[in-house]
C-alpha cells in the first residue's frame, strides 16, 4: 500500500512541478532559475507544515514522500546552479544556491510553526 501511495503522490508532484516551472519560465526574463527556486522553497514550507501536524504513515507516504518528494528537486537545483557557474553568472549562482538553502530551511521552520498553531 505504501509504495502505491508514494507512486501516486510522486506522479502528481512531478506534474505539478513541471507545470509550475513551465508557467514561471514563460513569464520570466532572467537567467535565474526562479521556477525551481520557488518550487523548492514552497515544498520545504509544506513539508515543515506536514511534519508538524504529525500525519499518519499513509498520509506522510502520499504527501511527504510522494508528492513533495517529487515536487521539489535537488537534482535540478544542482544542475541549474552548476549551469549558472558555467555561464559565468557567479553572483546569480551564489544567490541561488545559498538562498535556496537558507530560505528553504526558514520555509521548513515557518511551515512547522504554522502547523503548530493549527
């Protein structure tokens, strides 16, 4: 049962990431990977929120491991950060990488705080 929940959530999360990334890419006019940045920060916030409400195992499998696991993307984050360095966009690369880490952590803790209030 757990594998099916993770697979179902993962399918939905990857499609959501693709659609949001594409929508943002159509609207932006910068080399900064804004789509991945926003998706990862949002995912960190939602994971913090989910963890704070202590969901059951099946709920966590579906939403935490499945949906949020595929909605956020470490591999694309690394790829885009590396490409910024290769394209000699060192400031954008540093802002993207360190900003993602710091704001991602802040987002997780903010989500957990919101969940504790609920």
